[in-house]
């Protein structure tokens, strides 16, 4: 009976009411001569009833909430929420409300992050953090970032309404990070980097397009912009157990494998280069082919060289103690290289260009392997430039090392995902949950400086993201919530049950 009490006593709010009404009707149509309260007890205990409650909260309500959040925008005709914008603040308030509805204690911090916490049985124990970001790109989809937040809040709500959250072995804290996309200040992870303690104070002077600095924005919203405030946002590593993030895959692999969930082995390291090729500018009609120093075909050859090297690194890299067999194998499975931007000077159809420059984006799971690729690429590029009598410079613009997810945490998440998929499939065993690399950056990257991290990827249609075309099936939203719930349930100690985790 105690199990039914909290459920009947849910606070107001139509979403909770819907769940109660649905559950009640479901309960009553089951032929039973028992009293309604017993019926509720049966509801809590009965496998199919539990499954339906899970479906209502983790699928129906979660997708409805994603749609609500997806409408909170600074623009009228598309979704756009940048760091601390009016829509971001409204979205934060909405998240607050849902966190409270899930039985969480909530607060905002000095960098605009929204926190909700459930203490469990050991309020002073090391906390499990679950998070993702609430900001978006311009003309965004509604799942990027939001899905991780909603699935965590829904899972905790389910634990609350079933009376289990007080049994959690350690505190669980959901954090909605204020900035991951870095649209407004061209600097990613303002929210998670502050909590991880890796945000440099110089960030306060970064300005947006209108000239407003991070300091100005914080002054207006949280009212404290001191470096001390910034330092105090950092969490004590000893107060944290680990960090988990659920996020859309933003790639096509899960769809191709036909599975809703995957586990992330790590987030690729990245290097950005700018290559400039200088030749001799001239008239397109008068300079004979044999006498040209044309940087354009040279650039074309360099780009094709990049593609070959990144498609078949094994053919290009030599094996020595610096670049081991295993390094090359990891490389071959994860290396991706892109030329995304190219420009020429003076860029006219009747002029042999004097200068061509292009960007290179290289990502891989292996930092040493990535270095080896850059080394090999550079030396081959310079040789090509010499042969073509053009002058090349290669500048290194940005570097970020790869982040490995924690193997033990990942094993637990994998088990949770497997269990969730099995439950959704009526208890039938499923294909094994795939393990993927993340080519895109995530808050988990910043959080890895604070604690061990693990991530679950959720299938999205066509692998498309950063676009209004971004889409996740309702059932896959359910799978994400169920996996989070299953993972949390593995952290519940019960005096009556023996635990396997
Ligand atoms: C749900 O959360 C509320 C708010 O923290 C709390 O008062 C209530 O006891 C929780 N329900 C259960 C069953 O733990």
C-alpha cells in the first residue's frame, strides 16, 4: 500500500494527472474484485502495468516535453537558443519545473546551468551527474542536447512516482548546461567547462556580435561576474562519482545497424589546419601551361592526397615504436578528414590564382595516431608543393585530445541499454548494443577533466542533426529513457533484494 501512496499523492500539473488517469483507467479495466487501492498495489507490482507507466512517462510525456522545449526559441521561424538568451532563460525555467515535478531539488548556478538533485540514501556520498546542454545551434533540431535532459528527468520522475528514488545508493544530479554549441561567443562548453574547472577567466572578456561580453551577460542575468564566482563553480572531484550523457548520435551508424541505442567508446580528438598554397598569379589566356605555378591544381592534389591518406592510413604510415600496430588499427577505424572551406585569390574566372587556401579537419580516437597522420601528411604535402614549384604553409589552428569513456561505466551503460532494448522487444533477446566512437564533441569532453564519463547514443533519422530535419522516433525516445532508468535502477540498493551490480 505504501507504494501507492506517493503515486496518488502526486503534485498538480496536467502531465502528472494524465499519467495518473491513464494508470487508473488501466487499472480499473483489469477484471478484478479487489478494492481500488489494492488495484493500485497490483498496478505497481504487475509487470504489464509497470510497463505501461514506463511508456506513459518515458515515451509519451517525454516526446511531448521535447516538443514543448523545441518551441522555446529566440526566433519566430526557427529554433535558436544561445547562451543566456531570453529563450534560453525561459527553457531553463521550464527544465526547473520538470525537475521539481520529478521530485528534485533545483537551483541555477553562476554560469546559467540548471541543476536538479535527488539525494537518495547517502546525501553526502559521491554524486552521479547526468547532463547535456540546453542551448542550440541556429535553425536547430529539437533533440540535440534536449533528449539527454528529458530522458534523465523522466527516468528520475519514474523513480519518484514509484517510490524508489529514496533508495538510490548515491545522489543523482541532472545538469542542463548553458552552452555547448558555442554559437554566441564562439567558445564551446561554457557551462560544463565551468563545472569541470577548466574555463579560463579570460573567457569573461569574449564578446558576441553585438559587442556584449560574457561578463556583461552574466551581470545582467546572474549578477555576479567575479573570477571568484567563476572559480567556485568548479565541483570538487571527490564529491563526484561519474558523469553520464545521453545524446543523439548525429551520424548514420545506428540507423544502418537497425538499433535504437549504442554505447560511446570515446570522443575523437581533433586538429584543425589551414593550408595556404602560393603560386604565381597571371592571365588565364596568355601563360602557357608549362610555365605556370598554379596553386589551384596543387591544392587539388593536396586534397586528394589527404583523402587517400585518411582512407588508407595503413598504406602511408610506417610501423615503429611511435606508431604501433594497434595505433594504426584504431586509426583506421576512426580517422576522418575533411576539407570544408576553400578560397582563392583573386577568385576570378580569367585569372590564374595567386593564392589558394583551405581548411583541414582531422579527427581520430588515437592522439598519437592523429599526430602521425599530421606528420606524414605535412611532409608529403611539402614534397608535392616543391614538385609543383608552389609555396605551401600549413598552420595548426586548433587541437583537442581524444577522450576515452570509462570502460566500467560503459559496461554498465551497455547492460542498461541491452536490458532496455530487450524490455521494449517484449523480453526477446536483441542484437548486441554496438560500441561507437563520437566524432562530434560533447559536454562529456569537458566533464572528463572532472570525473570518469560514459555516454549512450540514440539513433536519429538519416544521421541528420543541426537541422530542423533532425528526428528521433518516439520509441527511440522511450528506449533512451528506459536505458537511463535501468542504469539508475542498478544504483538502487534495497534491504530486501540482493543486488547484482
Ligand atoms: C517525490 O519527490 C518529492 C519531492 O522531493 C518527495 O516529497 C516525495 O516523497 C517523493 N516521492 C517518493 C515516493 O519518494
